[in-house]
């Protein structure tokens, strides 16, 4: 077996290397490799049947891999399961609790199975997920969102390095989804925990994650940075779409038609707007050319593709499940 330090990416907390799963001679997951680093939230995306849940189950040690390995803090899930799994907290499907016990008593039950968990740690995770006012209530009175947060609190009790969540916002209303998103960001920031989350809600993933891992037919399609802190890659800088809102639209079209470095993609006559495809570095020259023709420029806006647009491009039009 290779030493994990020879295999893991730099500072990777969770690392998949060539992970495959065969069922009945068919590869459900095929040579999947990616890393998750400390304190980042990574989304696992893919169309229906892409292998997301199978991948998460293998990472959590719930089903065996056919090939490859998963390393958590340098420990192999295949060869050092007990050592590796202690670094993982997971909620796969819906968290289950004793409904006639309070939220606090449910967490105390988990504590009894793990003697090193202190009462202070219980109080800490309860505060982290915002359930201080609900701990004395019976779980049967909890909303779905409260049960999900209680599940996350339980998964965090043993201070894992990685939190793995499969569709954590399933069934939640918009307020609950936003609440869940905010708490997950807080957990990553305050606890330094890495979070791997699968979801079919692309807008939520765009707002929650710093990176997405896209899989299709069990194979890795792409790993991309997203979100507010995402700096454009060299490829993205090379070619962009820019909307120009101008005066004297026809003259502006003639100017742009004369520029070999710009291609008009769309014209919106009512708004007096031109959508132009051009290289990032050529934007100043195009603005200068319009200015030299004394064409009023009221607005210049880069039109970025949404995560949904990107997803459909990556997967050849297959919609997410």
C-alpha cells in the first residue's frame, strides 16, 4: 500500500483516489478522485444516477469500494477503518431520533456511547446549530429543519474533521434552506470542519460552496471553484460575454462589426443593448472604439453564466436530479 503522504494532495483532509464501485458487473462509480481541504464546503453534483449517494456511502464506510481508497486525515478507509472513521461525521438520508425524548436527552444518549464527549461539547454544538431554545422540547415536536440541525449537532459531537451530508435541505421550505446554509457556513468557519454536501438545488450550492465536484455516470466531469471568492481562471479571463447599453444602437453595431476582436451575440433593440463575445483583455479597446465614434455608453456589464448554465454545459444537457 502506498503511504498516504505520497497520495494525498497538499493539506487535503479528505482524499478519494481511483474509487470505483461495481454492482452486477456494472461500474456505478468509476475511478473517482478528488480532494477536500480544511474548512471548505464542497458540493457533489451530478444528474440522477450519477453515483453521488454511492460515493458518499463509500466515503462513510457504509459500503465497500471495489477499487481505490479514501483517506481521511491520512488514514485509509479500507485498511484503517476505525482510525479513519473517527474523523467523519455524516448524515445520510434523514437523521433518526427517539421522538418522545427531548433533543438534549437524544444527544446525551449519543454521549453515553462515546465517553470522551463532554457536557460542554454538547452545549457547544447546540449553540453552533442554533437549537438552544429547543433542547428541552421533545423531538416529536420539532420541525423538519430542527431535526436536521439536531442531526448535524449529533454528527459534530465527536469533533470530526469532515462532515458529510446527503441532500441536507430535502423537504425544507425556503426559510429552512437559508437557515441550514447559514449554519453550515458557520460550522465550516468556526470549527474549521470540511463539509462535503450533495444536493439537487444548484442555486443553494452556488451560495454555499467554494467548489463543486461534478460527476456523471460515476466518472469525474470537472472540479470548479465557485462563489463570491472565486477568481477567474486563465480560460475564463480569455473569453467573456459583455453587455453594452449604448445610445445610437445601429452606429454601435457598425463599430462592433468592424472590430475583428468582438462578436455580437445578441441585440436587444428595446433596451438598446448589445451582448458581445470578446476576449477579456480586449474590453478596454472595444470601449475606446465606441468612445472614439462618440457613441454614448451607459452601462458595461459582464454576463456570467449561472451554475445551472455551467452544469448543463458540463454534463451535455443532462439536468440534475
